[in-house]
C-alpha cells in the first residue's frame, strides 16, 4: 500500500483482525507504540506531526460503538471530543479519514433495509451522538470514508455475542425480543471490508462518502440465537439447545437503545467497491472457539 495509514485502535478486536489480514498481504499500518487507555484529543496533532500519515483509520472507540449496550454519558462525551478534534486535524491536513458508524442512527421504523440516502433519525443518546459525528465528518472532511455496520460480532467479554452466549448457557429458558432484525457481521468480515475499501482508495480512486455493509444473510435475533445454540451444542459448550421464549421487542431493554430494524442495504458498497457480502455463518465457529 502506497498510502501511509495510521491505525488508531490497533488493540481493539477489530484493530487486531485488521492487522492480521493486512499482514497476510504484506501491508503494514502506522501505529502508536503505546496506545493510551484514555484517548485525549489534545494528543492528536502530535501524532499526526510525528508520523506524517496520508490517511487515518479510527477504531479508537470501536468497542463502545458496537459492543457496549448502554455507554455512559461521560464515555460518549469523551468519544465526541476525540472524534471532533480528529476530524478537525484531518481536515486541516486534507488527510483521508476512515471512521465507523452503527445502526443506532436510525429509529428502526422503516420496513425495508436502510440505505445511505435515508435520513438519520437516531435512537437514544448513543444514536444521537453517532449521528452528530457522522454528519460532522461528511460536512467537514472532503476525503472521508464512513463505513456503517449493523450487528458486529466479536469475542469480547460482555460484548454483544458473549451476552447472548451467556444467556444460552444459563440452562434456563431464554427470553428474546421478537422482530428484532439485523445483519450479523463477524469482526473478521468487518476487517475485510475496511481493508478492501482502503486498498481501492490507495489507487487514487476518489470514492469518498458513506457506505453500508450488509452481510450475506439478514437474521432476526431469535433465528440468530437458535443458530448460535446449535453451534454451542456442536462444540460441546452446552448439552442441548435451550428453550427460547419470544416476547415483544418493546419489553426488552434494547428497545430503548437499538432500532427494531437494523438491516442495511449494501448495494452502494458492492457496486462502487465490488466488495461482496459474506454470510456470518462461516465465521461463527471460529468466534466460539
């Protein structure tokens, strides 16, 4: 890769997956020697001056964006301050800035998959914060890549996948929301998408903007849970599939934080970058092992 790409958040699970895939293609990112426990906006200018990147991939708050059910207001404010400063610094230097977005920017009332043209109607404080950052990036940074994902699955303790695994392993009937739909996406698949887009932008293709990635198979949370339970039985983590009791989506804590419909359309990404969707089923065994 000709571009010098600074990867912020190399220690996140998505950062690790991205580094592994890049190394397999002899691609090396610029990284900080010691990533801070708390990302401070006043340090950004120094990093950019010292490392002189051509592009920045920001995964610094990946876990909070995709794995934490209800981030604290203070944590959201910290993310906002950091992202705002990063956008300002990249704009000043005309650097390519790649950031991530999630489906909390939509209220879930649409009956069809969400496209990049749909207006942002965020749900909850996290959604409002994400929508504000998405808008700021698109308005301020000419050279930007905003990649929006639905349900990103990784092996982080307390993350989206592990919370469901804990429920299924509890030996009790599992109560899950009906009609909660999304695109399960393994962290390795998300890394593939990020790397594939960067490689094309490295060829001076000015394909800036917002793109949705939709994995190859939409699922309801209950259908995903049943598939997950089958995998847990296969790998010996549980003896039998637990009973699942469907309940109204509105009765679950996630209803105040997540859109009922988190399904995305990935047509623009496919037609522009040629990045084909993959089914989440392929990577599920690896995540559980």
